[in-house]
C-alpha cells in the first residue's frame, strides 16, 4: 500500500518547495519509487525536481476533446484516453512526475481534476510513495481531488493571512469529512522565530504548529537559479526542518 501525502495552503506560502524537499527526504530514505503529482494549474513542481514536463493532463484532455482523434481500431475511447494519459508521466530514477497543467478554457480546471484523481488512484498501487502538490486555495478540496491520504500538510507562510487560510482549510476538511490520517500545520519561511502576532493568531484560532521551516538562503538561491531541490545539501536549515517534520508522520 502506498504512503500518500498532500500539500495545501494559500498562494505564495512555499508549498512547491516544501513538496520537493519532502520528496527529497523520501528518496534519500529509500521510499521509492515515488510518484510526484503537480495538481496546481500553475505547474512548477517539475522545475523544482529537475524534470522537464512535456504533455500534461490538461493538454491531453484539450486535444482529446477538441481535436479530431483517430482511435485505433478495436480500442475504446476510454482505453485510448488512458493510453494518452500514461504518456504524460515523466520518468526518472526512483521518481516519476504527473502534471495537471491547464484546464479546458479560461479558469476551468474541474474536468482535469476529476480525470487526474481517477488516473492517480489507478497509478498509486505501483508506487511506494505519492506526494501531491495542490493548487493554492481550497477548490481542490471541494472537488475531493485530495482525499484518502496518510498526511495532509497545511502550509502557511509567516503571516496572519496564511494562518487564517490554514484555519479555513481545516474547517473545510472537517465539513467535507475528508479522510486524512494526519493533518500537520507547517509554518514556512520563518525568520528566526515566530513573531508574537503570528503566535497569537495561532493561539486565537486554536491551531498548533507542528513544524517551523526557517528562511533558508541556500534554498532561496537554489530556487532563484532554478537548481534541482533534490540536490539540496544536508546542512540546509530547511532540509533539516523537513526531516524533523517527516519523522512526526506515522
């Protein structure tokens, strides 16, 4: 049975970098093969993992829906779609990547999300670990793209707005009765220690921070120079904090 982890939070909170460092941890600790899922329409997980994305779920669906497709004789439409979706998998040593990409028309990602969930559910059995980097906000939860996971990382940056977004996501998870064995709150990009205002907001909303990921100049440089985050050194403060976080996941 696969270990499944999802990352959620508001835009700009560093979800993708965190997801990449989680994948780094799993790879180093032999939890392979790993399936990385970029479920964000603004896809950039591949860049953080040093993988070049070709086709995405969205582009395959657009072609399938809007172009004249010659389906091979004897093959159903559904079987041919599955075949084409398998072509979106970017393979590497111990790590594969699937990217949602854009949806059908302006601001529409509903159908790709439905297809993505079904596709990932089918793929998961072939992988020891699955890590899903979700789009910003809460829509993916409403569509139940992210459910039946071992762990949900609720990520905030070092801000009041980020903490409040985490609170809203937690409320939605409870409302929809989504199945996560663990929910862990992660405060990302912390400058030294928590500001008193951020700490007060956490207390006010009855939220416990399970992990603090410090601001890390090395991570910033890797990201700025578009380097593979899997090659981050063990000495990195962010890498060490993610390692401590992963040890809390049962």
